[in-house]
C-alpha cells in the first residue's frame, strides 16, 4: 500500500507518515502559488494523454488518471468545506474519510475525466478566493480532525497544495504522470 493511501482504519502512526509524506512532496513551495497553478498542470496532463490511458491503471489496485481527477474534484469539495468550517466556527470537528471507499462507491472509474476536471477547476477557483486572502489570525484558527487531531488553517493549506501530487502517486498511470505533475507544481 502506498504511503499516500490513508484509509479510515489507519493507525495514528500510519496517519502521521501520510501527513509527513504529503508535506514532503512540495517542500517549502508557496502553498497559494501551487493551489493557483494546479488546475493548469492537471489540464496539461489530461490533454497530453490518450483517452485509453486516462482509464487504465498502471497496475492492479492503483487508480487510473480518470479516478485521480475525480478524486481531486471530491477532495477539493471536502477541503473547501473544511476550510469554511474552521474559518466560521470555533474548533469544529473535521471528519476524515476513506478515499478508496469514495473512489469505489462513488464510481470514480466511470467518471468523465473532463467533467471531473471542470468540477475540480471550478471548486479550486472558489476555494482559492479564500486561501489567498487569509489573515494571520485566520492561519492559526484550528479544527479537530478525527484522525490527525488539531490542525490549523495554515497546516491545512500546506496539505491542500500537495493533494494532487499525492493523488497521482496513489494510482494514476502514474509514476510518470506524478513526475510531470510535480514538476509543473514546483516550477511555479
């Protein structure tokens, strides 16, 4: 299992390794710049790959690019909700979810890649408005994650910037795709 797989049944140690791996993907890159440029990098990736490749996992048990893009859309939805909860409420509960269950039960393998990308892109634009206008006081607001404990908005922002690269590593046809996508992120 990849370090970027974080099932709801993960141990606290597994969850800590997952968070450390996410944060290590893009090191000290500017989170808002990464968030701003990610849709363009994803669009370039899906525009450069034949349709048959979008639907084909590199190996059994890994996600296809199509599934990764569907996950990005749902992850952006969840991340935006969490951000709004922490900004608007004092110490709200942040519920974790099993991304593999979502992929299976929400049928990511049947998603239209372009539609999923458009959903991701629209949600990212809406969320970016908040991410890029956070005050110092906003960055220290916290929510309590059901698996990871207390997380500040500043920490959440760092995790958000790494999600696309980690999603690609979870499965897309994708050691190659991950490298290209990550290079696009770090070049900004």
